[in-house]
């Protein structure tokens, strides 16, 4: 079952709030972390990023990661 983007944003916003972080700051940190991860030379990381479309949003990537765990 795919969760709608609005529901996902609400969930991520609640996580940020619980940790005392503004939602915009949360997303900025997530985007920065994903950009660092995207440049990883590790084979497992490279294999993961090859499955992610170029136009994927941060929410798309987070969804993939959550589905993997």
C-alpha cells in the first residue's frame, strides 16, 4: 500500500516536531544527507542509487529506504 504524500509529510513533520526541529530544517538536513549519500563510493550505496530515478524527491528516497527496512 502506498501512502499519500500529504500523509507522509505529516508523519515526517511529526517526527521533526517530536525532536524539537522545524519541519523545514528537517527537510533541509534530509536533503543534505541524501546528497552526501548519493556521492558515496561504497558498492552497496552505488547499487541503491542506481535504482533511484534522477527526478526522485527526498520523500521518494525516504519511502524507498523505509520500504527496505
